């Protein structure tokens, strides 16, 4: 992982952005951040096997997001990431109807 990607992850996970601030969205950094999150969830499941029934849906969602992003050639535009995320979220089901709105 290169330093700009690591800084992006640190700023978006541990140090939320301050307002006002310029948009630092980067499709490749976002994709790498989701991959790191997915790997962490997978490691957690391996360490805490009893958590698998409740954690597996999150892992499945991350896998679908990554697959959809790759299919959309995610590195080209931030819009591809937004569309991929919208697609994955629209497929979420928790046993009941849920509504998720993503601003355009």
C-alpha cells in the first residue's frame, strides 16, 4: 500500500474530515480501503468463529461491493464507486424492508 492510500484510510477511518475541506475522494483509495476492511472482517471471523453468523452478512456485502466495483472498472471514476455502492446497498435485506438513500 502506498503512502497516499494509507493517508486516505487514516483520514477517513480514524480522523474524519474537517469542514470546510476540499474533496479528496479517490476511487482507487476507496477501493483499497474497502479491501482492507474486508480483510480485517475476514481475520476477525477467523479469530472469533462464534461471530460468523452475525459477521458473514457484512463480509458478503463487502465481497459484492468489491466485485461490483471491479466489474464497473472502479479505478476510472468516483461515480463508478458510488453506483457500485448503491447497487450493493439496494440488495441488502435484513428480513424486513429497509430504505437507504444515497445522495447523488
